[in-house]
């Protein structure tokens, strides 16, 4: 081993006002009380940089980092400040920037303007000793394929300007805007590097050698190679891990150079792609592996493969045990970006995230706390809502998970048997192909926090308003077509278009009950997956799951402010009666006991006080709709039919459906979820909902959609046909999961068959990008296992104004079978009780058990 493989590090650290939890520009005051050989100013007055002594071991580097942090924390504390070693301070905004008063920094601000003003970012720089600069230039060009892995481990900047950016390291994107950032390109020796730097200075684009912001560079003042790509790391051991891996990479590259191996040729676009991938997903997504022709692989696999490949060098350096342990710990607890997002999810408060990063920076923790024994086998993943990557329950789920674990397998088996009895006694079932099947409910609930529910309420009400506007418009004036926002064939050519719907009175509510399928991705963001405006089902099942859990798991701790899903009954009743004539009743028109959701029809009618009627129970007399049994006038009909209304006949063959529709056209009865609503909720129209929101409401969508391709478009069809195996393809007018093909899980024969179907009838299909659904623990054989979930929520509509649309405090969480992303009950899926927290009456009070 070359004795020159020393270590050193520079850390940039944010100063945080501990009262406001915002950046503080008091670096000059703090630095005046610190030794200048170890602490220095940075471009922004909110940052202090520390510089370690040169050391030879990872343990010594760790001690140096801890020593310098403690020194800074002690001085900052006297000013009422904290310290945060993160790429971006979560609550930082553009207005926080204040320039350090030096001539050099002033010149930079004058020259680069916004580029300087947005530099509220902090990085970690690691120095490794290399014997001479020619070797350093050779070595740095051998590291390119592995540098993104180091970035992923350090990623700590998901929030910027007060928002989640969707990146694990937005700092990387900000930093690489500098004209001298990124790779250097091919160089043969130190002289080439110096000439490159000289040309950049001569060009006037950079002012001096200090602005050589390359991802890796030979130091201008010391015999070292410097890594500049990493985010600052709040937990010291993550910084030590990055340093250990970087030193081993340098040693491996040295050995390759000594052996005369040629420099690898890594095209700059491919290198940038790897860095971008790491910045985007961190440890939660995929990284490009370090092969000559990189392919995406799960980040944990890439990290472990890198450690295994560097084993000889790590052993030589004496770092193998430390780096192996640190890597596994980092993978278990996630990087800082993962932890920050988990902290934000708890209450939706960025102050919580600020507290976390300050506490981690101030602390001296090395390893994650040991996971509870029962969860060691839990396949933790970044996208799990309840269990963190450390295998520890997140705060909102802690008491629930501990309670379930404490019951033990024998008691859980007894509860499962009790659940089966309750399900049978209450006929909690659905019908598939004429056969009744039990509705499977898992005994571990899903928890939706107050701030998440508020976010969903705003976004879904907005979406419901736009869709109701659209239905009224397309069956009326069709302004959206006349204005060129939508082509005519996307409306009248849609599978759900019904000519008779144009006869309904102007201003009538067409989609009184709207259902929305939502998913959360691995970053915690909500996406609308589908709109359901014909006859969305699931509300009664969601209410029943609460009744089941109350009966079978009465001792399960409930959170404060838990919403009662049964309130949806009265909301449904008032919605249906809102547009009907005084003195009339509301009725639910069902296809009867053979309907797939017969349980729901009965339960909704009973709970909401509706007449439950079939074709034989209604008659139209002198334009009025009457209930045959009671002669009560019916002013509102909630359609839950398996056929189109106009095709409905009673047992005598009477076309009662046409008579009912004629009465609705005359204004005698209101049809809740009227014929023709399918034009607004087919999979092709789904892609245009953001445009509908902009056109009718003059607003931007509050909830994102899943990227969707229309195969009726020639260009998009060609792209889809090439990627059928990577996409989810669906029939335009499909429902219940029928016809859905998840490309990555399909066989070659299935992909080929779907490709042929799309080519033959392109207008019948859409394709969507695969969304890595979040997961929630479910019970199987007495143990908790992650299962993918989605969420169906319901907005009840009485008009098109914001106050006319109400999100019911009930939602159905659907659960996919093991290894599947398909959640539909008819495809083997189940459900969970969804615990919606709407009022935290104790500001984060402890959960309490029922009864």
C-alpha cells in the first residue's frame, strides 16, 4: 500500500436559528470565536466550513469530524443557533441568501447572478493522499462509474425552497449548473489538467483555480485527490462511509494504473446519467451499476456489489469491517433524504425535518437502534408507509405495530378465526362470475395523517369540480371542443359517450358520487391513478371494515382524531336529496342480488336511509317516478346498475329504464351518476384532466397524475409498442382490473399478445408508466409482511363550486396479494381499515384504545 493514502475532509454546515428553524446569516459572528485553521467562511453567510487535520484511518477521521462539529455547535449554541450538515436546509428559501462580504465573492455574485443567489447548499469534500499529481489525474478518470453510488449514500437534500423536489439530492442539480462542475473529460497528465484550468480562467468563465468545481479534482495545494460530489451528511458515520469507499476506489484505481490497464472510456452523457439517477432516487430507487455498459439495479444491490468488489483494497487499508458495517447500517436506516421524508410525513411540518437534521448533526450516533425481533424478517423498503428502512415502525404506526406483535401467533390465529365468523355472519362479500366470495380484510389498519388527508381533500375536490364542469359542458355547449382544448373525436368518439345524455337539463349534477383511485410512490408523493364517475364502489366496504375491526380488534390503539367512516352515510343522503324536489325520497337503483357489489347496495341503502329498488319496484305515472310498494314519490335515483339505464327492463319486459330517463330529461327525477359519465372517466380522458382543471378552474393541478400514453396517437403508439414490457397497458373502458397487463411482471408471450392487440385496435388502449406503489404491513401466518396498496376516496358533489364538493371521511385501502401490484378484489386482492386522522385534539397526543 502506498503510504500516501491519507484522509481528510471538509464539511459545509448550515447555521440554523433554533427559534424560527430557518437559516441564520450569523456565520461571521460564529467564525470570530473559532480557530481559523479549522473553520472558514463560505460564499453564503449562513454556512461554516470545517477542515479536518490529515489522518490515516477512518476512526481518526471520524474523531476529527466529531471534534470539529462539537466545537462549532458549542459556539453556535451561544448565539441560539444549531448546525445542520445537509445538502439543503429543508426550510431554506431564496430570500435566506446573504453574501459573505469579500471582494472575490462580490465579483462572483456580479458575474453569475442567480447562480450565486441560489447556492444555499452544503457539501462534503473528501481528500485522499496520492503520491503525485500525474497519478492523481489518471486515478480520477478511473472512478467515474462508481461516484454516483457515493452520492446516493450521502444524498441529504430532498427539500428546497420549502418544497419536496422529488430528488434525493437537489443540491447536485443546483451545483452542476456551475460551468466548471461535472467531469473534466479525457486528460493524460497533470499538465493537461493545468492547461484546461488555465484555459477556463483565460476564457473569463471562471475567475480562479478555486472555481474548479469538478466532481473529482487534484488539489491545487496538496498531494491529494478531492471528491466534491457528495452532499453533506448529518450522521457522521455516513460521511465516514463515503470517505472509506472513496479511499478504497482510489487505491483500486492506483493498482490498475500500476498494472498498465488502459483508462476506461466513459462517455460524458453516460456519466451524467449515472449522477442524475443517484441524485433522483438516492437509495430508494435504482442506480446504474459499475459495468462498462451500465444497467439500472436496486440501489442496495449496487452498494453491496461495490463493497464486495473493493474487498481486497478495504482489507489492505484495514477498513473492511468498518465499511461493511457502515454500509449495511446506511442501507438499513436509509440516507438522510429518506429519513427527512419520513419525518415530514408524520405531520407535514418542515420544522420537524429541521429538528431531525439538527439533532443528527449534533449527535454522536454511529449505528441504528436494533430492530425489534419480530420485524427483522420484514422486507423493509423506502416506500413502506409504516416500517422504516431500519425495520423500526414509524411514529404513527408504532403503537399499532407493537400491539399486533404483542398478541402472539396463537392469539392472532384466534382473531383471524373470529374475523372469518364476523365476515360470514354479516355477509361481507362480493360476487364474481355469479359466485359470492368473502371480502378479505387484513387486521392491520392503514393510517392517513391529518395533513395528508387535507392535501388529498384539496386535490380531489379540485379534480371533482373540473370533471363535473366537463360533463356539463360536453353534453351542452361543448366549449372545450370549440376552443380547441380537446379534439371532437376525444369526446363523441369516446367509449363512454351516450347521445341520450344531451337530453338531461342544463345545470343538473351528473356525477354526484365520484371515486378516485390514488397511490403513493416510494418517495411518499400521492398520485391519482384513475377517476371513477360511473358507479364507483367501495364506500360501504370501507365502513364495514371499521365495524369488523371494532369487533375483532377492539383493543387496538386508535389515534386521537380518528374519523368515523359512517358519517359518509348522511353525506350521501344529503347529496342525493340536494337536487330533488321537496317531499320526495332518494332511492338506490340496483341490478339486484346478482350484482357484484350487492352487499354495498344493501348497506348504503340501509345506512343512508334510501329506498333499495330494482326494475320491478318503480313505475312512472304521469311523468312522476313512484315506488310501487309505498307509492312514495322518488326525486333522486342513485344508479348502481350493471347495465345502461336505457337497456333496463323489468320482469315483464317493460322498458322501465327508458321511462325513468324520460322523467329525468323532463326534470321530474334526478339521476345520480347519470348515463354518459363514462366519457369523463375512461383511461384516455384521464390524461387530459390537468387540462380540464386549467380550462374550467384556471388552476394548476394540486395532485399529480401518472404519465399516460394514448396509443391512438401515432407517435405515442410507436413508443408504447417498443416498451410494452416496461409499461402498464389497460383497455380504455376497462374496470375492476380487467385487461390490465403489468409489463415487467408479464411473460414474453403476454407482452407479444398485448403488442398485437394494441397494433390491431390502437384506440382501445392506453399505457401508463409503472408506479412503485407504497406498502403497508399485513398479517400472514402471524407475522407482518409488506403488501402493496392503493386508496379509493370519494367526493360527493352538489354543484361546481368548491363548497359544493365534499370529500367523505371514508376511504377504501385495497391490498395486493404477495408479489403483485394488482389490488382488485376480483384479482385476489383484499382490503384494510383506513384510519383517517382529521383532528389531532392533543397536538400529537398518544393513541388510545377503543372502549
